[in-house]
C-alpha cells in the first residue's frame, strides 16, 4: 500500500474537482462581505473589531484567544486567511522550511485575486513537501512544530490538513451560496 499516494489522492481530488473550482470568480465584494453584523474579517489597520489584530501589511485579521463562545461568524476573507496561514503556511514553515507564517506577521491580501494566489502558493508548497514523505517519513512523529501533537505520526497530520481544507472549503462554499442569494 502506498500511503502517501492515498493521502495525496484524497486532497488533490477534492482540490481539483470541488474546492478550487468553487472559488473561481470570487469578487472583492464577496471576499470581504459580512454575512452578519460583527463578523470577523480582515480590516484596514486600526479598524479591526477584536483586541488582537494580527497582520504586517495594510490589513489586519480579527482574532481572540481564547476564541469566544459561540465562535464568531467569519467572512470568506477570514476563512481563506485561516487556510493560508494557520492550516497550510505554518505547516509548510514548520515541516518543510518554507517562509514563516503566523497570524501576527502575515501580509493579508486586500483582494480576492491576491488571496487566491496566496492560497494556490501555500497549497502547492504543502503538496510538494508531503510528496517527499515516503511511508517511513509518514510514520515518524510530527515533531515540536505541532505542539501537543508532536508525538503523533505525520500521516495523522496530513489527514488533519485534508479535513481542514475540506471543512473550511465547504464553509466558504456556503458563504458563496449565501452571497449569491442575499436579499440586499
């Protein structure tokens, strides 16, 4: 059994046939649309809604630790930023020596086109890294970059990232449906 092929086939099929096509045509208005008042999003520096506002560029991301209960509704921009930085970017950095990626210092895209370019780059870097792991590497512990999950096998990390891409992608797809059927 080629575990690496199975893990990559799962997410590549989803990316190619579901997630990435679903993002085609994303507009700037839709990217930053707030489906409910007070939704967490990206904002011009100094205009965020939360005590913690991460970002090194013109935009910052709403963030709180611990996260409020119930969790806030978020925009497509916020969800894409989460995938780009927290799901993929931090892992590419921690496991494959990619550029540092964290919520506080990241330069968030102001446009849908810019965010999709960041997403494509982060996804490609993640896949390239995982492709280099054979069965022996997939069985090794994740290591310190995964905090309390450091002792878990890398295969478990890949499955986790697949789940994150699938579930956050579905949330973005739902927000796109709501945008398309909004009653402004």
